[in-house]
C-alpha cells in the first residue's frame, strides 16, 4: 500500500512539474510582429506602412538591468526605437507610444513616454551606433528610473510609474531594410573608465572644441542650432604642412540642415564663426556647395554634399616652400564682415558681428593653393595668403543632429 501511494505521489509531482513548465513557457516567451529574428539579429519584415515590434521574453531585473542594440542598417527611414514595455504590449505600435511604455527613437532623437508625441531628448542615431536602455537599481518603490545610452554614454533618464519586473526590453521598426543586433545581456556602468578612455582617445588631435563632442574619430554637433551664432567649431591641434597636407570628413548624419563646413582657418579662429566667414579662413560648405573665403558671401563652387559624401581639403605647397615656426604668433586684426556685392545666403544676412574698427588690412603672407574634393574628385581650388602660424584644419557645424567622421591623415607626401 505504501508503495502504491508513493507511486501516485510521484506521478502527481511529475504532472505538477509539467504544468509549471507550461505556465513559464507561456509567461516567458518573446513576442514579435513584422519582425524576423535570426539569433541575435532582428530585421524588419513589414511594408513600411506598418510598425513592427519585438518584446523580449523576460523583464529587466536588478541582476539583469540593461540591454543594448547595435544598428546594423537604418533602412529607408531609420525609424528604430529602443525601450521598455509591458509584456502584453500591442505589437503594431512603436515602443513608447502606448501607456506604461517608454522608448528612445533613433530617427529623431526623441523620448516617447506613453505618448505618440515625443520630447527632444538626445542625438539622432545612425548605422553603427549602439543604443542602450536600462534601469537604476536604487529606484523608489512603485517607480523606476529608466536611462538610455548611445555608444556607452548616458543620454538621459526618466522616471516611470512601474515596477522593474513589469518592464520588458522592446525594439520597434517601421521601414524596409532596418536591422539591429540585440544584446539582452549587455553590461553598462558609469564607472567604466577604460571604455571612456578608448572612446575619447582622439580628443588630443583637437586644440579647440566648441559645441562639438568627440567620440573616437566622430565629431557630433551638440549646440542649440537656433541662430547663426550657434556655430559648433572643431580646430585641429596641428596646422597643415608639407608632410600632412590633406584631410577628409565623411558626413554620417546631415542633421536638420546639413550646415557642415570643411576648411582651413588661422589659429584661434573665432569660435562662433563658420569656417570661411571671417578673414584668415577658407571653407567648402556642404549645404549650398559654395566656397567661402574670408567673407559671409559665398561663391558658387561645387555640388552640395549629403549623407555618405566624403569632403576633403588640402594645400598644394610651392616647391620652394619652407615651413615657418609653429611658435609664430597670429597677427591678424579683428575681422571685417564683407559687405555683399552679390546675393547673400539668407542664413548669414543678419549677421552684424566682427566689424573692423581700425579698418586696416591684414598683412598677407605666402601664397598657397588650397583645393577641395568630394568623394575623391577635385571640386576646385583657390590661391590664398597663408596666415602667420599656418592654416589649421577646421570644421564647422550648425544644425541639430549633424555628425561627421574625420580622418586628419588620409595620405601624406
């Protein structure tokens, strides 16, 4: 009799274990719609008119409080979102659009917190960027502090009325070709100094950075972008010389207006002036294809430049050229903002900065030929006077979201 009872108890125990496993399988099952997952790769499978959404099987917790996606391809529109949602979230909505969900959207850099109207939150994200989302472990009961990162750097945080075990990692997509690499076991912490040192390892290449953030070889505009005084400027530490006479940038994100300028400028060039606008500078502007040479009036020069285009600038030195000492001081006077002799770019028309009270002309130095390229082909050239101390690679940006990748030494000779 005891053996029979033991046998039935064993059968009941096995049945109970199966029931528990079935319940857990239903509870911890990832959900996705108009998406395809191949290992850690998630791809959009819709027709660009409908949202695709992925919700992970398990929520974040104090032990596993962060996840990350790497944008493999932005597709047609780059409408990729990363955030947290309830387990039963409707999969035909982007994360962040519905109540009790929050998400950072890569296409516009906005935060969506239970609403289809987003708030400006951080920079846009493009191919190659890592976008992360996590929760702080010391959140108050009934409220969770959710934070977002881009390439390992915290973008911002927001408090959400929820418990940690009710927030599931989610990824949204909304256009053909979008693809991400998912890492649900990623780790992040503000104490990761070694990673930060690697990210900032190229900052020593730049002598001056104004409203521009350096991330490796990437320069990102972080200014207001509201007026012509909101120029972001990056000037290299060393001037162009006969050994390193050329440099390039690639437009990885044109931002709102693509007010990106590549050129050369004298040392200590005004930080709130686009390269080419003031004396002692020359620059090729991506938004209108014009050449600006010490004046707020540009001349038709070459084609406009867009996302993915590579712009280059260099100097063809005379054969008998000898470099002056780097210690030479810059003797340029206050700049004169040239009065227009032709139709002006509307963007610059109201600028009344930089009047030369002395009215004296700057002393000209040696003549050199400055040339510009677009995607490896020479656009044009112009002979200019070399300022005392030399010409320094200088990049300007002026609208939200602009990002460029810079190579200061693509060739030498």
